[in-house]
C-alpha cells in the first residue's frame, strides 16, 4: 500500500516537473527579449528540474542516490538565480535592448550613477 502511494507521488512529481520544464521551454521560445527568456528559463527550469530530482530522491532505495539528488536540488536552487542575474547584467552592459513595450528601465539610472561616482573618484 505504501509502495503504491510512493509510486503515485513520484509519478505526479515527474509530471509536475515536466510541466514546469515545458513551460520554461515555451517561454524561451516565445518571450520577446533576452531578459524575459532568461527569467523563464531560470525560474521554471529550476523548479521543473528540482521537482524531478526530488522525485528521484523519493523513489530511490539507495541513501547515496537520495543524497546526490538532494545535493543537486540545492545546487540548482543556489546557482541558477545567481547565474541568471549575472547573465542578464552582462547582456545589459553588452547592449542588448529591452523589449520595445517594456514599461520601465530601472537599471539605466543605477549604471549612470555608478559611472558618475567612478569618474568623481578618479578625478580626486
């Protein structure tokens, strides 16, 4: 009875993880600019992969496999948002434009302030 419940839970988690991964893939293909594509890939892709790794941990009988799956999940949660942030900032500084219908560009004022403060420090 417990084995059947675990198998149902694992199956549901795999389907949920695959749905989030599919949403990430659709977002990467359909969204208009590099920043929104990166957002879709990092958020939904991380969640999808993480849920599938947790399903593996629930299904595995071996403690080493469970620990590896949990470590992989934690690694994804810690690294994917940081990597997406750094890639977005590098893309912005490289000159990739926001979507034409974007409402607000909050980063441009911060970059200008940083440049002005660097110039002010170099003049002193």
